[in-house]
C-alpha cells in the first residue's frame, strides 16, 4: 500500500478531486489517501472524506512572515509584468482601489515598475531572488510536516497559493515524488510563475500542455493530459436535482443563463442583466425568454464579498422576475469558496438546459462548450462606458481567454445590440458555429467521453511506480 497526499487549498480544488470520485478510485485501488486542507472541520470536506475513505489533514504551520513581502514583490521581480495582461491588471488594481491610502499605493506601484525595469535589464537579480525565495520557503516547519505525512506521492492542485509551494519544495528536498494536478485553465498564464515545480504535471488538454513547455520548458514526457475530473458530469445523463428553481424552469420555455464574474473583473453585469430583462419582457425583442443569473461565489464570501451586486440582483428579481441561482456556500469555512457538493448538480442542469449561456470570461465558457451550449461573452459594461482598466473589455485580452476566443470558443459582443443579435442567431440555429466550438473545446480538454476521472486516477497510480526526478 502506498500513501498519496493531495493538497487542496481552494474550494474549487475540493470539487475537482471529490466531485466524481477521483480520490475514491485511489483508495479503492488499495492506497492510503490524505488531503491537506485549510479547514478539516468544513462540513462539506468532512462528508466527502468520510464518503471516500480519505483522511483530512490541516497544515499547522503559520504563514511565513516573509510571504506577504514575497507576494507583493514577486510580480515585479519575477515577471515581465507589462507583457502579461492579467498581471498588469493586478498592478493597475493597486492604484485604482478606493480604500486606504491612495498616494502610498501609487508610490508602491510606481516603485514596483521601476524595480521591474531594473530586473529585466539585469536578469541575474531575478535568479538571485528566486534562489533566496526558495531558501525562505524551504523551512523546518514544512519539512517536519511533510516528513510526518510519510507520503509516497505529493500532489499539488494550486501551486500559486500557500502553503502548496513550500510543501512541494519540502517534498522534493526529502525525495518524495511530486506532481502538479492543475486546477484551472488560467493557472499557468494568469497567476504568475509558480514558486515550485514538480516531477510531473497533469493538465486539462493541448493548450495547457503547450503552455507548460513555453513557460517552464517542461518536457512532453513529464505531462499527462487527462481532461477535468468534475467535467465528467457534463458528459453524463444525470437526474435533475430536486431544486425549486429547476422545477420552475422545467415548467416553462427557453431561458438564458448568465454565469457572473466577480464585480472587480466585470463591474457592469447587473446593468447588462437589467437591459436583458427589459428585452425579455412583453414587447421586447426577446420576449418569452426567461433570464437566470448566478452570482460568482466570491460575491457571497471572502475578501471579494459583494453585497451591492446581490442587492441589485434581488432588485431585478422583484422588478422583472429575474431568476436567481445562488451558489450553495459552506458558512464560516476557512476554505476559500467552499461550495457544497450538491450545488454542482444545479449548475450542470442550468447550463445544460440553457438556450444560450452568457458570461464575461470565466471557466463557464469551457463548461458550456462541453455541454454543447452556445456561449456569448459580454465584453462590455452595459450602458456605461468605463475606462479599459476598469472594464470587462480587458478580460478578453487575458492570455487564456484570448486563446479560447481565437480557437472559436465564444461569440464576443461589445454592446447591447450585438448581444441581442447574437442571442437571436443562436435561438434560430443552436448549431451555429458548432465546428468552431468543438475545436475550442478540444484545445482545452482534449477528446473527452466522461472518463477524465479514470484517466487522472490512472496517471496518479502510474506515477507511484516511477522514480522521482526531483526537479
């Protein structure tokens, strides 16, 4: 019997490894499986671990005192920040935020750019920083923790979030095999360079595999493309969950499903929804359609909690009959975006039943493609004209989204008239742009038939038999 330890510092990682029974397949193969989580008392985590025979473990070592400094410096020292739209956006946000001392933030941001120019001119400074960072992260507490796990394989899902990088480094230092099973399509290009790499990588599909080679020089033999385990639900016939909203939708006609982003990224989505509600009202150009909106989980909890958006959605519900699907969050969890397991089935049903899926640029783009649904991307902010740095229009320039759209994975619209026109075109012909949509899906997750969970499990079990390369 071997011991496999998964790191799951994010609620979405919990969804990926538990939703379709990935960890259960590993325990059923006769291995011991543990999962390191921020909150082992989270009721959703506990229920899933008990179901699948997995042991939840909390990392007891406090965040390194230097981590905050490393994080603030990193994008300026390690990255070419001006050439990465998503990281440049984070830099811009520092100056655009309304809270705190604006002058101090602007001084820090300008100092950061000055530092970035110096490091770009003298690459030896970057190499020195990375060596120092690795020494700081490879600390006794992490080494002792990993040693106590007695793992044969350590699997990271989100290597940009502490404590995953330091645990990867500790495992490699102790000769433990490591793999990174990447959580999301934007992790390689939008989150900055990983603080630690691994012996092996499990990715979604061709695009992510290419990015690992381009960004890190990872050899193809160290990459396995498996698809996305929780996406397996999209390729299966599932019973409709017993939820009031779904019963209401089943009793009526076609509907639009708007999967919202965080307001920081797409600040005008409630204004777009208001215009849509008017168009779907009697006499409107889309009369007879219903509109379902689902706020992003970040609006309901955590640092990006957004009571204003929720209030605006409730107002649209009262005024126009907007239908709402609220993510089923776990209250008071220390796990970021912890969502109950059952919630996924409502999301699947909503996407699968929609006439057209709308969003500003999230993973729902790929999820809708997997279920054969037309996708329209709202790359604007409603009637208001916002500066580019504050507009949803900037999202289409993020590397992962730019690639998706270039492959045909979404109809991008930049105003209300274009939105209405795109919706009407898909209503008339749901197969419109089908070849392009299928190509974009293949580029993201490869050829899938609902067996990504089995592919990942096979990859993990295969890695147990291979020697560590200790990158």
